[in-house]
C-alpha cells in the first residue's frame, strides 16, 4: 500500500505551472489573475478560499478576493459576476460553494462567462466535458486525474466505483473516468444514496472514489485487496485529544482500509491540494486562451 501524496504532487505540478506562466508573462504583459467570491462566514469555505489565494501568490498569479456577508442578495452577487465577466484583467472566476440558502447556486454558476469558468461548473463546461471537447474540467475530478497520472496509474479497463453523484465531484468524476482518452477508459459504476447493493459493488471495484460527505463511511469490508482508494470527503469530527477539540477525516475509514489497498489518498493532504492544483491549471489555461 502506498500513500498518494497530494501535497508533494501538487507542489511538483505547481512548479511547472509557475515556470510556464513566468516564461509567458513578458509577452502577455501581466500574470494570470483569479477572482474568488466568498459569501458568508462559513469557516471551512474561508479556509478553502484562503488556500486558493495563497496558492495564487506562490505561483506569481494575481488574485482578487471579494467578500460579502451572508445577507447579500442574489441580485448583488449577479452584478459582481457581471463585472468580473467584463473585466479584461480577470482570467478566472470562482464562487466558493455552498452559497447561503436564499441564493440560487445554479443562477450564479450559469452567470459566469464560460471562458472564465475555472471551477468547471458551468453547463457549457460540463457539456463539453461530456462530449470530450476542450473545456475547463471540474477542479476536484481534474485534480484526481492529475494525481493518478503523476503516479503512473492507468485506469483503462479497470472497474471504478464512484460513491456520490454531486454535480461538482461524483458525476463529473464518473464521466472523466469512463470517457475515451487519457485518464479514462475505465468501466464505471456511479452509486448514490438510493443504491441498494453498495458493498457488493465496492467489493468488485479496482478503484473506489468516495465523495459522500459522511465520516469513515467506506469500511474495510467494502474494499477488495489491492484496490485504489481515492477519498474526497472532508469531515470535521470531535476529537478530545486535540487542542482544537476536533480533526478532519475523510469518507474512508483510513486506518482499517490502508492495509488492504494498493494506493490510498490521506485526508487531509490528499485530494484537497490536488483540487487547488486543478483550479490553477484551469486559470493558467484561461489566461493563455485570452492572449
Ligand atoms: P454532496 O452532499 O453534494 O453529495 C453527496 C453524495 O453522496 C450524493 O450524491 C448522495 O447521493 C451520496 N450519498 C449520500 N449518502 C449515501 C449513501 N448512504 N450511499 C451512497 N451514496 C450516498 O457532496 P459533494 O459536494 O460531492 O462532497 C462530498 C464530500 O467531498 C464532502 O465531504 C465534501 O466536503 C468533500 N469535498 C472535498 C473536496 C476536496 O477538494 N477534497 C472538494 C469537494 C467536496
């Protein structure tokens, strides 16, 4: 069993991104620039946006963080998106999810110019992804593909079971793994809350991608010997032994599953940094496309 190191892998890929951007900045006249929009005070969202802004700095990218309180109206947020769409100095726009309940996430995502949709959530991006056409891939499944590629793991012909069918992780992951081409060609089973024989399906899986949002949901008795396990979940659980009183765990019962599998991502330091890596790859691409 081997740990899939998201931090080290993201660092290596980001070194390449930094070099590529630095070489092109003289002719482009400016660095890539990402705008992040954060609405409300959700602590986890603040941490995620903070990491994205910090990574921009580390790569020599510009960034703009637009913060609004939880009472911001949908109309105000739409106006912010329109201004960012029209700003020629902004290459990529991300709106940190979840948004407060009174704001339609679909309305906001749909308002982002697909040319600046570096999170890959817009229907145009997702449609192009399904068709295998050039696009911005959703950052988390894209990051997972980058991670597998860096470790030389070929998923072609393997049976992948994806647990969870969200628009941002499970569903696009199932499409990327199944479509023709590099990083694809797997046989995919997409499972969800109505799936009745999840354990049996998981036991047939060469690859399990867990994106459920339930702490340690995938237990050792669900995992075949030698399987590859990708844990997307980020769950905060109580832990009296920690000063903070809590810690992060994934959707996989890591300690029990680790001895059984060939590769596994830890939580934290697995998929999380790779998601940011996917976002930075997309931002670089948007900047280059705007040349
Ligand atoms: P979501 O809540 O939108 O979707 C959860 C999915 O799990 C649903 O499709 C649901 O059908 C499925 N599910 C629920 N109960 C199930 C069950 N008993 N059996 C099978 N499937 C079941 O979640 P999401 O946005 O996809 O996020 C999932 C997890 O991944 C969360 O913990 C989230 O914090 C984390 N996440 C991490 C990253 C990262 O970069 N590491 C990025 C996005 C999300």
